[in-house]
């Protein structure tokens, strides 16, 4: 990896990303207009130019946005034809599913793929239940453009089509091989410096920001906290603005509130917050009164037993989670969630997903780092605090799971589809690595199943997961679609090590024990930067494909 | 990591199955690392382990897939049965329910593996004699009736762990020797390595290996 240089430049990266992320922050794009590519809808001619030339057109972000909106409009007919009702639900699904459902007229070209890629019983038999709370959120998302980055990946992903037409094949894989349509990918990827282009360093270079000493870092952190607190203070928190601000990480002090806001748990209106919290906490404990006694009934005893076995095995290395009072909180949260969501029920891995919320919400009550320092919950927290944390965990977990529930329903179609999408993505962005894995019979499902099922929590230290979730909460479909790009970036992060392994055993053992133990924010930021670049590169691709088909 | 590509003459594939919490991962860990892992997190999907053993003077590399016990993961774990030369079926001697579920695990194993797959029944946690809920005799009888090899073992103390993995390998090796296991058959779960130190990418030449996964 040639990321060592980039790592030293990381302090700006997060900042830079935050900017790159925020479509409405026009100054960034304007300022860099000549360098930062926009997407041209009529981009097919670009292919001829691609080889040795960057797109000449100077595009502001506004141009870019307008153009992509147009592109979306063209494709919309097809989707609308399928019915509005489906629309909001489909955006819950990974992009590739989205494709399978929406572009049914393309099915003819797909069946072999779906047959070979999913087990027979995993044919997307999507749960028809709709959990409360997801519809609002999701219909918003559905109206955003670029919701289906993976669509294009599947649609034109037969290996024959994707021979990179213009680029030196190795070792500069991360190009969008059929990139006739992506002016910006031309700019992002067709200027490979050495090895893989490095988005963070490119970004920070483009931003021309060069303050990386600790002092200015602390200052900027302080300034960020101040700004975030201004957002939080209301009277009506601008959630979009807040998301842009915290995409690159939430200051620790503000994290509990920001996470609750971005989970759509806490209302944007300041005055309603305390009332709402009180109401939701009461509601949760009504559930507990109502359902928890049923854990011994025959219907639920199995669920209960599974949870009960798993809790002591959750975060086994962190003493905090061996405390009885906390294990009981987990048991209640998981049991109540499970029996209120019978389509999935309790699935191992969901227990892990409580932890980031728990640690973050606990941090409201202590300055200790509860991950590394001893913290006796029953001594340091009163009953009320524990109850608040528990209820908040329950609701935020529920919101999170609403967006990825098909990961946990029968045959786990969400995971199957995401693993397939990951495979297709890696095949395109890093063909040598993909070929290496294939040559040694390493299947993506063998290692990436866990990445999807546990949202990389088994692969990363907890502190990194928390940082990762800052961004997931700030990203539309962060825990589903964006996570896929993160997984791709994460896999490619290890390409050098993996390419060196010459046999199946070596590859599998390495993939199962990736050395992230010393990782911190910088490493996560790098992965996120790359993931964002991938998302950006692949966003809207389906529209271009559709255009190609239509004309 | 094994250094040379041919410091072994066979690869045998194993799968470990059984209810949640019976100690499948701990057995694997005890076997590959010779350590008891007290704080073993539950397995998600499948996990992989490997170790080289010796049977009748032949070095054999075991490739072991440890599966998640939870029902919801079966869609994924089932795809690992095919191509297993050995299946270790584990229950917990202190929890009768895990023993009662054996017939369902056995059905899966019979249906999804090839007829020559050696199935070894392990009653784990035999160090917890005071909490025993399943007698040795009834389990032995179950094993005999179904043609399974059987041992009680303890991933904690290591008792009989080596034996279970090695006896399975011996039985597979015996099946190879007496011709009842056809190495060329698809999904035999066994790969024979030529003794010449040539060609490091043998797995490329082994198309039958492909069945390892459903994706």
C-alpha cells in the first residue's frame, strides 16, 4: 500500500472528506472546479478522450448535480412503472437487489448470475413486513439520486465487458473499467501516480490545506465541537448540515446526542427532545413489562436461551461487559427487539451491534474510556441513568436494524446480495486481487459473510467501529450500501499482504485475522475516503447504462 | 503457516457441526493451537482452521471449517458440507437438548456430504462430570446404531481432542487405502499431492475443489 504518505496527511483528509461529502458546500467544488470533475450526462464521447486527457469541460458542482439529476430522470420512468409503493422499500435493499427488482426487464441477462451466486433458498424472497419507522426515513432516501451505486455493477458486470479499455492493467486497478460515462472517474483515476491513486492525499492536495501539526489539529477539533454544538443547540437542528459536519467524525463530547439525532431517535426540535426521550423510554419499559416475562414461555424460550448464551460471549475481552447489570441490559434489549421482529428474530451478530450504542451513550455519564479503563456500572451509575442508556440503545438499535433487516431474515438475502456485490465491485476495481483470490479458491462468502453480518465489528477494534459509525450515521444508507463500499476498500487495503500469500490457507487465515488491533481513526479515515471515492465513482452508473441501452 | 507447498501428501477437508455453544470453535482452537480459549466469541457463518498431522507416515493437511451453530446461519453453513471428507458432530454432555438435536444434524450431514464422509460424534465438555446430562452409554449406542465414530472429549482440558481429529483422519486414510474412497470423485474432500516439489499452484489444477462455497 502506498498509503504511508497519505496517512501522515490524514488530519486534513477527514476535513477534506467532510467537504467532499457535502454536496451543498459549493465553495469546495467551485474552488476546485477545474480539478474536480463533474459528471457529464452526455459523457459517451469522453471515452475517446479518456486515454490521455482529462475532461476539458469546467464543471461546477452545481452543473454536476444538475446533470446527474437529469440522468436520474431518464431512468426514473422504468422505476416508477414498477409502482411507487415499492420504491421506498427497495431503497432499503442493497443496490444490487434494487436492480434485481426494478430492472426486471433485464432479467433475461441475469438468471445465470443469480443462480450461480445465491444458494437456491436464498432467492430474494424479501420480507414483506415493514417495520415501523423506516418508511419516512427511507422515502426520503428514495428521493435522493444516486441511491443505487451497485446497480451498475451488476448490470454490466460480465467479465468480458469489463476489460479495461484504456488503462495499464496492473498495478493500478481502481478504475471504472467501462468508464465511458464517468468523467469524474477519469479525473480521479486516470492520473495514477504510483500504484493505486490515493484519494485522501489527492483530496488534501486539492484542498491545499497543509496544517497538520497537533496544535492546529486540536484547534480544529475544538472548532468542530463548537460548530457541532451549535447544530445541536437548535432550536431546530439542521440534520443535513450536521451530517456534513460529522461525516468525518463526531467529537467525543457531542457523540451521544449526535448519534441519537442522526438515528432519527431524537427530534430535530430542541424543545421536543426531553419530552420525546421520556416518552420513548417509558414506551420501552412498557415493552419490557409486557414481553420480558414471556421469555420462559415455550414460544420464546429458544430465543431467550440463544441470547442468554451469547451475552457472556459478547465483547469478552472488555471487563465492562462482564458486569451482570450490563449483561442484563443486553438481554432485555435483544430479547425485546427479537420478539418484536419475528421475521428475523435474534441472529448472532446483532448482539455486537448494541455495543457501539452502549459505549457511546454510557460516555454521557463518565469521562473514563470504558473500553480500556475499569468502570463499575452498578457503582457509578444510578438506576435512572442505566434505564436511559438501555432504552436509548434499544431504539437506536431498532433504527439501525430497520435499514438492514434483510441481513437477518431467512437465508439472509441481504448478506448474500451484498457479498455478491462486493465480489463484482472488487472484480472491477482490483482485478489482480480478485483473480488472485479466485485462483486460490477463496470465495468472498468465506470471509465477507462476517463482514456483513457484524458490520466489520469482528475485524476492527471497538474504537474504530465507533468512528466508522459516525460516518455510517451521516451517510444515506450508511449501514447497508455504503458499508459495501467500505468492505471493498477494506479488502483492498490488504491487497499487498494478500497477493503475497500463495495458498488458500494463508489467504483464509490472513483474511480471518486481519491485523487491525492497533488501528485508530487515521486508518478508518483512509478506508472511508476510499469507500467514498468508490461510491462516488459508481453512483448513478445505472442511468448511464440505461441510456446506453436506450440509444 | 506451512512453508513449502509439499510438506504434506494429502489435504483432508473437515467440517465441524452441532448446536450453538457446544464448543465447536473451542475444539478447533484446542486442536490447532493446543490452547483452551475461554472467551471464545460465537462463530459467525464459518471460520477456517488448519493443521498438518501425520497418519501412517503420511503428512496430511487438515482444512477445517468450523460452522456457526445458530439455525439462521444454516443457509450458509450447509454449503460447506459438500466436499467434506470428515464431519465432526459435536454435542454438549451437560445439555441434553444439544444431544437431542443430533438426529437433525446427522440428517444434514448424511444428505449433504458424500457417502464416504467419515462422521465422528464428539460429546464435548466431559470435564464437567458433575453437570453431566447425557450418559456415555446412550451416546455410544446412538453412535453405534448410526455407524459413527464416537468419543467424549474436553476442549478445556484437551482430553481426546487430538484423538477425535486424528481418528477421523485415520479412517479417511483407511478408506483411501482400501479403495472405498475414490480420490477422483468430485467432492471427496481429499486432495492428493504429488510428491514432486514442482508447481506451487496446485489448487489451480484441482477443479474438484471448487465446491467449497455456494457463492
